[in-house]
C-alpha cells in the first residue's frame, strides 16, 4: 500500500504543474458586448470563461446562464429579447465572485475549491491571470494516485 507520506505528497504538492496556461484559455473582456461573449462561448463550445480586464486581472467569470439570467431580469417577464445582447456589456452580467487562487496553492486547497466548479482562475502574487486549473485535471491526478495504490496492494498480495 502507498505510504502515508506519498499521499501527503500528492495533497500537499503545489498545483503549478497542473495549470493550463493563459495562452491556451479562452477569455473575454469586461467591455465586450454580451452578444460577442455569447458568440465566443458558443463557438468555443464552452459554458463559461474568465473575464480578464486590460490590466490582465480577473474581473469575474461569464457563462451562458449568466447572460440568459441577465436578459430575463432586464425583461421582467418570461421571454428573452436577444436583440438587446449588443446593448449590454459583459461586466453587467458576469459573476464577480471568482477572483482566483494563487499559482503556488497546494493541491488539497485547490481540490476543495473545485468541488463545486469546473475550473478556477489562477493568479500570480501581483493578481495577474496566469491560467486555469480544471476539476478534470485534478481528478486525473487523484485517479492516478489510487491506481498506483491499487497496483501496489496487488503486488504486495502476490
């Protein structure tokens, strides 16, 4: 069986090697129209993306649901007027409760944060966006850990 220190290694390890760099991440600007943001979300086949300002900092996250909810609130009825998308900005509809975690955060902390999110923005000490960490990548690491533990258990029994 894997030793406790090996498990500790995984969960106390920094997340840096698992970060998807900003150059590979689809992002939007807070001053873009909701129409443009919805087109990006649709064409890139994603549900949400980080909102990055001109200074390279995270302002929040925008999702298709955020956009539709914003339009519903604007209409105050059960219909959505998509022609209004071009009149509103991303910053009007985005979720501002996603500031990100530091790139040198430990695995166990990031794992807890990711329980209810598909990804989290990653920032450096100056608050600059450096990329994202996905729940999928983290789960792959946990699965790999348990596979190794299982294989060692089988080897010990032979």
